[in-house]
């Protein structure tokens, strides 16, 4: 099966290009992995095993605009449309699906939600679902949350994001510090829980990572892929601050699957509280009743490595159960049918 994948997030692109290729499909990414052997960004490794489809890349290059990738997403070149059996769109459905619906509706078009929807967008997309657009949800929180607001666009499958457990492992917690990785918490502020983070960690040992984290106490800046994996293995506890309005993020999965103990922000801090799932995913197996605040819980993890170890085992098992590439690829194989096959361990 030929899958045309439209993304705006290089890590999600890496995960899906790799997964669909391993499932036996041909996949072409209109994003950072348009040439899998030479990705546009270095946040994740190259995928030299994935065919690059130079004839499709040429059709994009020939557009001759200042941003050929965005132009191709907004008006998919005919050559790509002729090639594709399935079009999977993660983001910006009002730019990438709605204006060209009449051109693409003859294909199997899938909106793969990724935590960027809201009641307004749900209402916009509902008629397209009724007209044949398929919707694959990434969180069970989406349906009840959006139904509460009377704006649920629909659902054809619930398939979570997938990660390879062999990539994420080896937590030791040898550094008694609180970690966090976001896409520019300082710059994005409320969108990445900055105020919550600063209040919760005041006076505690911290080592945040990510763009502009140097501006925060103990910040280490942007890390390479390998340095980031080691960072997750070393820190004692990860304070998850979420990203508005997402139910959960790839960063949460990677921390939990590594075995890094996670304490999470709660729904009351989120713009759409009913939509947030991070606090339910990152549960702590034992939490004494006297720990009334997040600050007390963080200190407890810093001071008691055994509790951190118990949480590590519990959360990694949960992450593998929900997000393992074996589980997720089997769900995609069932949904896509035809030439799909699940990824074996």
C-alpha cells in the first residue's frame, strides 16, 4: 500500500515513516522525512532503509515556491495523488484537507489526530467525516471531551501513538534531579506549563532540557537524540507539564517507556481539562496521603530512590502495554487491511 503522510512534527514523522515501512508499506512523507536517509532536522535518526521515491520528491521540488513542502501539503501534486492509495494527515486539516477535499476525496483520506484539535475544529471537520473522511483518534479522552462541548467530529478507530521499546530503556535515576523536556517552555509559556513548573520546582534540584531551557535553573539546553535518551535514563524524576491542548505527548511516552518516573501536571491546569490524560497515564503505584502537593511528591522521589524504582517499573510496563509498536502496528494493520502486517517483537 502506498501511504502519503502529511505531518508537521519531525518526531511524529520519524515514528510513522519507520512504523509504516516496517509494516510493509511504501510511505512518502511531506515533511522532514521526505528524504528518509537525509532528514531535514536531527531530532531523530535517518531512515536509510526507507525508499526515498526521487520521482515524488521531484514533483515537490518542481513547485518552485519559497516553501515547497507546505505548498505540496496545501495542494498535493497530481503525481503524488496518482501514487497514493491512502492519505494520512496529522495536522492543519483546515489547510491540508478542507480546501482540496474535492481533489482528494476519491482517495482514502484519514485524519490522524495528534492532540491539536479543539471544539471549533471538531465542528469544522464533522461534515467531512460524514462525507467519507476517516478519523483515527489518539486518545480515548477525545470523544467524551468533545461530545461534552457538542462538537465531536466522529471516530473510525482509536489507535495510540507507537514507540519501539528497544529504543527506550535503561533508567538508573543516578542523578537526584528533576527533569523536563519541552519544545521551548520559556518561549511558549502557558502552552507548556511554565508557571506550574516554576512553582512546583522552587527550591528543588532541577535539570530541564530543550530549546531555551538554559534560561531556567539548572537548564542544559537542546540535546542531541542520543544525549536526550541518556538524560532520561539519568534523571531521578520527570515533571510532565503537558502541551496545550494535547491529551498526552510523545515526550511523555518516551519518558515512561524509558522507565523514568513521571509526575504529571493535573487537568485543572489545562485549557480543556476533560481532554487531558497525562495524569492518568503517569500514575504512581504508592502515594502516601500526607503528600498533598506536587512539590512534596517531587521531594519524596528525590529523597527515596526505592519509591522511584517502583514507579519506574510500573510506568514502563504501562507504557509498553499501551504504546508498544507491536500493539499499535497491529491496530493499524487491522484498520488499514490489505497489505498491512503487524510488527513482531
